[in-house]
C-alpha cells in the first residue's frame, strides 16, 4: 500500500528529475551559443558605465539601455568588424606572398570546425571552362557565404538582446539570486568581487588592446606615407593588430612584434647600401616606442588593471583561452580565471572552515536613528518604470 507520504516523495523526485533534465537542455543551448554569451558579457561591462551615467537625466532604464547600446556597443562592434576586415585582407596578402595557404587553411579548419573550399578544385574547374560545374561551384560558394552571414547575424542579434536585458534586469537577477541562495553573505561578497574585477580585467584590458591596435595601425600607416618603400612597414594594419594583441602581455608583448620588424628593416637598409635609410628605421622605433608602446601603458593600463588577478595568470588566460575555446576564448579565458581566483579568495575559506570572513556582512545591528537623518532627505532614484536604486544596476 502506497502512503500519501510515499506518493508525495515520488512526485518530488519526478519534479526534481524533470528540473535536472531541463537544466541539462538549457546548458546544452548555452554551450551552443557560448561565444555570443561571452561577447554579451564583455559588452555589458563596457556599456554599463554609460547606462549608469544616463541615469542622472531621469530617463527610464529601457530608454537608457537603448541609448547606451546605440552610443557605444553598436559603433564598437561596427569598428571592430571594420578592423577585422582590414586585418583579414592584409593577412590574405601576407599568406599569398609567403605561400602559407596550406598551413593557414588547416589552422582555420581546426579552429572553426568547417570544411574549407579546395583552391585547386576551383582552379581546375575554372581553367577547364566547364560552365555547368563552374556555375554549380559558384552557387555552392554563394550558399555557404549566405549561411555564414546568416549565422553571424543571428549571433549578433542574440548578443544585443542579451546585452539589453543584462542592462535593464541584471541587477534584479543578481539581487534575486543572492536573496534566494545566499544565507551566509559569502555569495554577496563573491559576486561583488567578481563584478569589480571583471570590470577591470575583462573590459579594461580588451579595450586597452583594441585602442593600442588602432593607434598602431594609424602610426604605421602614417610612417609608410613618408618612409621609402624599402624600409616601409609590411602590412601595417596586420602589424598594428598584432601589436594590440601583444599589449595583453605586459612589458614585452608589443616588443615581440615591432622589434623583429625594426631589425628586418635595418637589415634591408644595410644590405641596400644606403645609410640614410637607417634614419627611417630609427624614427620607426622611436615613434612606435613612444606612441604605441609607452603612452597607452601610461595613460590606459593604470585605470584598467585588476586588483586581485596576477598579471602573469592573466597573460596565460589570454593566451590559453583562444587555444582551448576558439576565438571567443580571449573573453572567456579571463572570465573563468577571475571566477576561479575569487572563489579561492572568498568562498573556499568559508567552505573549509565554516567561518565567515570579516569582510562578509552579517545581519545589520539595531541602532537608534538620529534626527539628522530625516533632515533634507535625498530624492529617490526611482524612475517611471520602478528601477532599483542600487548603484550596481
């Protein structure tokens, strides 16, 4: 005979199993769009300061979210796409010049998990003037290109939708999560530390690399306008982008890019027998060191460096992340590093000892209110759509 308690227990087990299955499905969907999720988190930390700044104008949070995305995120993505296109064009020219097509094609297939079009097959069909086969090949390429464009469009749409809802409801989701699952206060400290560190490590260092790449591209193009062809920088956009990537490695990262180029240009100047060309090489080294290497580090990096994340571990995260996760690993690697470091610093001592750290807030102590607290009360920060007054939204 099945009792009422046994029936209730079975019902709970079935509901628990259904919930676990639902979580597995949601996790699978999240993994399928992990790149979009990661890029949305990056844009969230870069757009949130503008979203908060617009609060002073008394705008509803939905309007502020749309304005912040329009002011920063959309132009940033467009500029990033333009930069990527320029770099890809010059990378293609470099591949053709140095006959690296086979190696690069294999690497792209491995990273993107797609089948590349056989260049030899295209050449054979075109040279054979087989019209039907050529048309079929062109249609196949067109279809594949349309599929790639559609996939990119869907990913970008998902990124901006996630960004919008993170801006308007991110604080509420965090508060609900902490109120539901944080009985000790340790998760509150953990989330606050992670949030602050990601603001510096993720957004700050990526923006530093992005701005350094733009400065490098402008400087190298400007140098090529006045330098003789013999000592001009080869593929300036590609070299500038590599310089920006190198800035993720402190002190020596950018030098690993422009110093070998300077040595190569110096060797060309010496081999040509024209001593005057060495002056241009010296100018190249000087302006690169000052404008690309030094100034960004002096004026940008002090404001974007994390407080708790060791710079060596961060460098490894930026290097290993893309290797393990693909292109979006440049964002996901540092995120996982920050989550792990803050877990060790904040949560692990509580798990091992059961004692709360001094910095973990306990319940507020009762106190007598002072009359001065009721003088000149601050105006509420609530907007027309009942936004939380927390500064962490």
